[in-house]
């Protein structure tokens, strides 16, 4: 069945890309007929007749830009060319055969003719490289293939479009500057052609984060190039150099510079920008001075007197000069202060957050914003509760405040976090926040909030059988239900709750979790209620804690937090406690009761992506300890409706940091030994 489905999908895909398949077939057929698949075609007698280049055009062989397209000069070239046709296939799949074929044909002709024209003009100058390349003949469709790859990049979603364009342009620029040959020049003109033709690739304003990321990639690439060119010969427009012929001091300085400042640049640190500006400016001055010295003394005499390989030095300095221009243009992106306030000052206090909840209400998780460890960013009356973890601004739930202020607070929080060099994300957020974040953000379901509607609640019918049975059994066995505040209970009751909780924690390989899971400390808040199940002997057999959900100037509902039971006590104590609490809340006039969303317990489709894989691995490790999946199944007994909770994040590049931040937010006090022990327990559990 699976093989038939795969074959069907493959056949359907092939039907969508006929032009690409025809071109690949023509190249292979010509390779067989011309023996280019197993012999270098450049040694063939036919090569001068079909090959394109400036000599061919000067001698009147006008047909060569077409005929040379379908021959490849060496057998090994077939592999990268055929792989590169995937770009044409993607364009054809997305925009049709005519567009894909147009990009290929136009890109190929423009790259060949523009290169010939450029070399004709450049060869008139005393430029040895241009004069050498002006005499070269070439074959192959690489110009058209590169054009279709560039066109395919323009179809990628933001922000990957800009990132891949950066890599593509940087790679082609480096090969042209250091190892420039006629094909490299053709590739450059093919990309320029696409940049000019495709209006979607006009320079646009990009985010601060993207400006930093581009600078980081470029600086790292320059560091790698310094090392590579030190050990590899170069034959670019600036001349040739032998391996290990450049200045090792220059290579060492550049490498150390990259190692020291690359991370600072990625995070938008001002000091890193200043260091790079200073170094790039020195290189720019050096380019000017070197050009003047070459004009006065000549390249050969200057190299002999100084002992410096001018080819490598000049190329490297020129690249750093280009980096200087870019860094100056985006200078505003490098003012990050990682500990700066992310909102208006002064920042709200916990009392301010509670007051805002009382006035404007919130969601089922909003009261968790008042817990220890949370920071607050205020924008007008909108408030975002968050934690700083491993370079991530990890916001919990939806923004607080009046409904009209929340979207603005979300967007302002994102801007402030990015300016500070932090990766913003929202965990367990609802549809309201999902609609407020930028359109190109990603989202994935992390939990399903389980909501029980309380008006008119009655445990009648077959679906409520398990809950009804638990309540009846509790009445028969003399159980007492009490809903109160922890501070109102006697010292003896509080000690029992502490003992039950400590016993529960002691059985786990990890400490109590945080972030969206509270402890007795949070339950001690006077606005939080505790539900107690007391046996006829006066023992607490189990207890719950309920967080208030405010709305319309009143408590409109309650959210379940703590669930603890005494070993050996009343069997169905949790069903008894939740059922009794629901009836009591309903009598008090509450609208909803949230059993909360079990974190890490959502079932994901097979193609959900890397963050889903991360959460599933984390859930598998913690399930033997915390039982999230079993807790999720238990809550289904209360016939809830579900409201989706999302993780909202910029893109996949942030997932590693977000995963680490979530782990530390949920387990802020866990040690490496405890994580290792949990992993060993997981292995034993799987076996």
C-alpha cells in the first residue's frame, strides 16, 4: 500500500515538471551521443564548433550560445548540473513550465552574452585575468541552471528567502573573487539577471534580527575563507597565489576576530559592531593605500619588497570593505542590551498584574503570570508576562490588559525582545495572540485546554457515569469535601498537605516543575482556593488547588493546578474532588472550569516538524515521572471542550534555544545528574 502511494506521488510530481525532465533527458542523450558522459568533451574535435565564449562570437559562430548549452565539458559535471535542475523543477512546480523554461533560457543567454561583452571591454585594459578569460571557450547550461536556482530562492517563504539569497550571493561572490573563471563570471551575471527581472527581490526593509543574522553569516564566512585560501591556490581577478603564500598573521588575526565577535554580532552587541567597524575600516584604508602603491611601483616589485601576497590580501581587504558598507547601513541593529527592560518603565509589579487581572480579566492561564520567576513588559495597559532563558524571551500565555491593548503589547514585546538580542516566543498562547504576531511566524499546538462549562451542570447520563459513581462512593464512605483557602486551614491540615506533596516529589527523579505547574507556595495565595477530600478519620486523602479566572469584574471561572493524593487513601479521590468542585463552582455562578492543558501531551501528525519532535522526546523522558499523557486521558472523563494552545515562534532557527529555554523554565532547579537519572529511568521504562 505504501509503495503504491509513493509511486503515485512520484508519477504525479513528474507530470508537474515536464520541461525539467525534458531538459535533463536532452543533456543525458547528448552526453551519450557526444561521449561526454565518460570522456572530457573539451578534448573532442567538435568542441570548438559548439562551444560559446568571446572567441566564438568574434569569429562569427553566432549559434554557439545555443549549441554549447547542451554539452558538458567533463563527466563529473553531470552530477551537480542534474542536481541543480531541482531549482528549475521547483519553479516549474510552483509557477508552470513556461515560466521555468523562460528563466532557464533567458538566464543562459544573458549569462553567456553578458560575460562575453564584459570580457571584451575588460580585455582592453591591462588586466591579465580579463585577457586570459577572454580567450576561453566554455560549454554547459550552468548559467541557466543558476538562474532557475535563483528564481526558486525567490519563491521561498520569508525569512528563508533572504537567508538563502545571502548564502547564494556570498558563495558566488567568493568563488568569483578568489577562483574566478569564465563559468563563475557567467553565474554572477545569471544571478544579476534574476535580481533585475524578479520584482519580488527588490531590496526591502528587513527585521533587526535578519540584519544581525546576515552580518553573522558573512563574518563567519570571511573567517572560513581566510583559512581556506591560506592552504588553497587562488586564480581570481586579483591574480594568482600559491598555497601557504599569504600572511599567516593576517589569517590568524581574522580567525581570532571571528571567534571573538561572531556571537556578539548575532546577538546585536554594540561592542562587537565597533570592533568589526574598526577592523573593516582598516581594511578599507589598506585597499586605497595598496592601490596607490601598485600604481607607483607595480605588483611584482611591491610583492618582492614587502613579502606579502597581494592577491590574497587585496581580495580579503576588498571583502571587508564591502562588509564595512553593510555594517554602517544597518548600524541601528547593533544596540542590543540583553538585560534592558522589554517594556515601558517602571515595570509592573505582581500587585499591578493582579490589579489589571481584576479590572480587565484574562484567560485560564493568566493567574500563572503572578507566580515567582516571571518578569513583566508593560505597553500602555497591555502586559506580557515572560521569563528570560538562554537568550529567549519566553512569554507565557496571552497578553494581559484590555482587549484593545493586547495585540499592540504582543507586537511591541516582539520588537523590544529582538532589539535586546533575545528570541521572542509565546508558550501556551491562544488564537488571539496567534492573530497578533507577524504573519510569517510559525505556530504549533502544544496543549489542548480542557474546559468544562458550568451553567446548568448535572452529572446525568452514561457519559458522566465514572464521576457520578465516585461522588456516590465518597458519600457512602463518609468522605468530606471542603473548598477553602490554604491560609484558612489549621496547622495540622497544612502539614498534611505538605507531607503529601513532599511524598509525591520524593518519588520522582526530578524536582517539582514550574512555569505552568505550581506548588504549595503558589497555592498559598489568598485568591487561590484548595479543594480537600477528608476521610472520616480526619486524614486528607487528596487535594487540589484552583486558580481564579477573572472576567467582567468578577471571578468567572477556575483553573486546576495542583493535584495530589495520599497513598492508601480513598481510591477515586481525584474524580471525587473535581466533580465536587465543579458542582460547587456551578452553584456559585462561575461560567467555566478549566482542567488546564497537560503540557507535552498533545498528539502530533507525522509531519508536524522539529519542535514537535523535541516536545515528544521531552514528553517521553518525563512521562514515567509526571504522567502527562495519562493525566490528559483522565481529564476526558469530565466531557470537556477543547481550546487550542500554541507555541508561537519566528522560525526554525530559534528552535534549539527555545527547546533549552522551555526545559529550564519547566525544570529550573533540576541538576544534570537528575536529568541523567530521568534518562536512565526512560530507558528502563522502554525496555
